[in-house]
C-alpha cells in the first residue's frame, strides 16, 4: 500500500469533477464542492493510514476512493485502465 495509489485515484476524481462542474456551470458548483471535499477527505484519510502503517484502514479508504472513481469507469484515463 502506497501514497501513490490514493493520489492517482484522487487526481483522476478531481479531474472528472472539474469537467463535470464546467459542463454544469454555474449550477454544478455546489455539487462539485461537496463531492470534491468528500474525495479529498478520503485521500487524506488514506494517506494518514498509510503513514501510520495501518494497511486495513488504508485499504478501506482506497476502496472508497475507487468507488467514487468507478462513476467514470468507461473513461479512457481511469486508473484501472491505465494500470493495465
């Protein structure tokens, strides 16, 4: 378990949220902020768990980030696709 796995997922989610907000602007700003904060908190929690050596908690937060990213599972830049 590494910081990189969480960072890759968060960067992907952040990019998709930015795209969605721009497409829905100005109505999409509130949803963007809410979803971005959720993803950011998960990424920070993952990083904290990795730093603490708590693999179980890190995996849990990484799984939650993955669930968020799966909303765009058909996107060509999805981390699962680029890792394959």
